[in-house]
């Protein structure tokens, strides 16, 4: 398993649902809005992770996780857990936050495993682009 910095060429490997999502990731990488990493095994992308520093390059950031293949989830989660600590140290992050669909039990358990706290236990109505409700998770450093 190898972990490397993501490039624009890697965005297509994320298997994103909507074209605007690809544009957002491409824009974030082009404009260096935050680091992004991709994890590969045998030349195949397994997952990706990154942070968006839309409010400045210190303090708070939006984090994202993308599981591309449903394999080695425990190993991947451990990698992510180490990477978020390194990211927080390197960029002097005091708060990481992420939005997760309310109806995704797997993703919600994953966020808790990663040490994030659900700040909106009743959810945020129509928060996602497709009208789905979401939870806001945060982790402080």
C-alpha cells in the first residue's frame, strides 16, 4: 500500500457521483486549497483523503474521505487516523469538520472511529446537494 499526494489526474479515480464534484476537487488541487492524498495498492486507487482550507491556511478545515474500493477498510481507517493527526500538526489545525449523510450508518460509524464528534445529533435538513439531510462532525486538536 502506498500513500502519495493527489494530482488533478487522480480526481477521475474517485468515482464521484456528480460532474460538479469533479470540478470542485480539480479546483481545490489547482488552487492548492489544501493537501489531498491517495492510497493505492497494486496500482489501483483504494481511497483518498484531504483537507480544504477555505477559511485560511491555519485553524479550521473541512476534511473529506473517499473510499473507492470496499477492501481493507480497517487498514484504510488506521491510515486515515494517522494522516489526520499529521495534517493537523503540519497545518496548525485546531478544528477539522466534515459533513456526512444521516442515512449512511457506515460513514457515521467511520467518523466516530476517527475521533470525530457529531455536533448536530438531529441532523441538518436538506444540507447536501441532493436534498439529503446530513450530520456535522468535528474533531479538535
